[in-house]
C-alpha cells in the first residue's frame, strides 16, 4: 500500500515510512479519491518558488471525510468533499469581504505540518494540502461538501483548475455580455477561462496557444477563434479579428514573461489584462505605463480566481449538473499513485489538460 509521493525521496512512500497526524481543532482528515496534477505542483517541486524539502505536493483533490477535529460543525464523517489550498479564517479584513485567497489569518498548519517520516522528522505539506497522498489533514475552511451524485474523480479538478480559470473571468474581471476576450494559454486553466467567457456572454473568445492540439480543445470549450502563436502574429491577428480595436479582456493563463507582455498589446482602450498563471519568482515583465494610463487600461492579478470555497464550488457543481460546465472533458488521463511520474511527464510535455492520480 502506498501513502504519498515525497519530493526528495522521488518515489511513493509506504504507510510505514510516512505518518499523517490526526486532525487538531478546526481541522479535517480526508481519505482522498483523486488528485489532479497542476503546473503549480510541478513548478514548486522544481524549485520555482522556493520552499522546504522533503515535501509532499498536490493540491487539487477530492475525497471522503474520515475524521474531524474539535470545533468542526459543518462537516461530518462520510461527507464527499473537494479539498482546496485556500485557507480562510473568516474574520480578517479580507475574508469579511469574500477575498479569501488573501486571508491574513494564522493557522496551526502554517507552522506545524501534519506529515512526518518514520523517525518523526517533519515533511512539508506542499501548497497547504500535500494531496499526492492517500490521506490529508487540512483546515476546515479548505474543504467544501459536494453532492454524492457527483463523481469524486471529476470533482477533484474543481479545487484549482476550474476554480482559477472560471473565477478569473467571473470574479476578477467580471466579463460582461458583448465583451471581446483573448485567452493566452489553453491548458487546464485557460480552457476554463474560455468556458467562463462564453457563459458570461462574450461575443468573441480568441484562444492563443503554441500547440494545435490545445487549440482544437479550445474550440470544443467554446473559443470562437484560434491563433497558433508559433505560426501566426498574435497581435496582428487579434487586431484583424476585432476591427483593429483590440479585446476588452486578455487572460494570461501561463506563467511566461512573453505572454504577460504580449497581453497588453492586445487590449482595446479601457481594456483589462488579467494575470492568472504565475511565473517563477524573479521573472519580471515590462510595459509602458504611459500607454496604460492614456488608454485607460488596467492590469489585474487573480489568485485562484479570487475564489471563495463555500460560494464558488457549489455554484460550479450546479453548472456541471445542468450540463453547462464541462468537467469530464477536462480529464486527459487517470493514473495510479505508483505511476505519478508518468502523469507528471505527460503534463510537462503539454499533452494533458488535467491528469488525475486516482487512489
């Protein structure tokens, strides 16, 4: 029986090698059913944002509540849940304004990991979850109950990829009916920004990527136009499609400097560029602030789609149940925990929207 994949060991650890603590006050222990592989996990494991080793990564998960700590009242053993990385105290200045992704509260899990090796030495809980494992202990705020009729493997992708891509459009940018949109990057986050733009009533949704396979998928998720940035001039084509006006919103869903800089050149007057994908620490983009000011343009950041776990995940579930949100189509492959390195390699090659580790 495997327990987790630990960076620095480079292999799945057995139950005998890894200890996962019981939940403390306000915490929940979840036996996972699935965890999707996000580029953020890969970037963290590769050292793009620092962090401590050894560590267990994985943060886009779902499962069944196994036990709860003292003070947990709205979750019970047996509940089917989505597990996110968003911890929120509920009472700081950000949480009271539903900006939970910027919570400034303090949590015991911030300083004391629930993971340790067989000698009792701590193992870092990557991205607040450590979900490349059969069990996780997380704060109750990170968990959202879902109907038991929703398949748990499918539900896992709501925790980040869908929440981030959809939320960037609906929560951060607030795309309105009749808007024009460009989405740079058509991976798991980008196609959800495409879905959300269509749902918000955008009249043009222009998908930009370097892979024809991803652009084909973008069409399936609602893109009205596609541009291969390795074969076509993106700015020239976007301007041609919009009558030389530019788009109202440009979503940067990849963590690349070139994409961040190019997005501003695609904007119409009073247009907005939204940074969704996060580059490695120290990567800086350049822009002309004079142009930004004179054209009345905006540049926004969107962490996790400015998502609220208890508000947005039930909403996304309802859209899925109505058939207006595609989730099953986002899943590219399912892998055992022992085969996680194959799943990660596939993501790195750009072959997958979302690969799942299924327990």
